[in-house]
């Protein structure tokens, strides 16, 4: 009985290890060369998509703070935003619409939420790299 249980566990562990190796092989980079001009053009496109989507959701421009993250040798890595949104802002729908908008550009959105701080962070990922980060920060409701 104990020997059978041990054999079953070994077989399951071997199957999981095999699956991990297969996933690792499938997740290898495609070997495409890096094109800096195309990267900047893609960043501008993603930037425009987020700006237009924020406008569509009624976010005022003065509620958006935007900056660029650079490497020490001054190469652009990504654009970041901090957006103050009203308490009723529909972050799930915004995430869905952003995902739909960037998917034709071979990108996706990965989101994280910090509930204590009322912050949702959306990362646009393209070719395995985060190219744009938008932090949706809920405005505090002022009591009268």
C-alpha cells in the first residue's frame, strides 16, 4: 500500500516536471531582432490608446500625471501614468476595453490590485516586456 502510494506520487511529480519542461520550451523568445524605431512607434500607439480610452471613460486630463521611465543611458523603457478616478469608476470594464484595444497590436494587459490603497495597476505587456503602466487611484470622497 505504501509502495503504491509512493509510486503514484513519483509518477505525478515526473508528469508535472515534464509539463514544466514543455512549457519552458514553448515560452522561448521567437528570435526576432529588436527594432528601436518600431519600439518607440509601438509605445506611442499604446500611449494613444490609453489616452483615448481614458477620455472615453470621462477622465479629465488634469487628473492624469504621465512620465517616461528611462534606462541610465537615457533609452526609453516605458511610459507610466497615475490617474485619479472617481469612486464609481469601472476598473474591470476599463481593463477589458484596454485589453481589447491592445490585442490587435500583439499585446495584453496584466492587472494587479491593492485594495487597501484603492489602486488598480494595469501593465501593457508587449513581446514579454511591460511597455506601459497605468495606476488607477481612487479619489477620496470629501465629507461635508
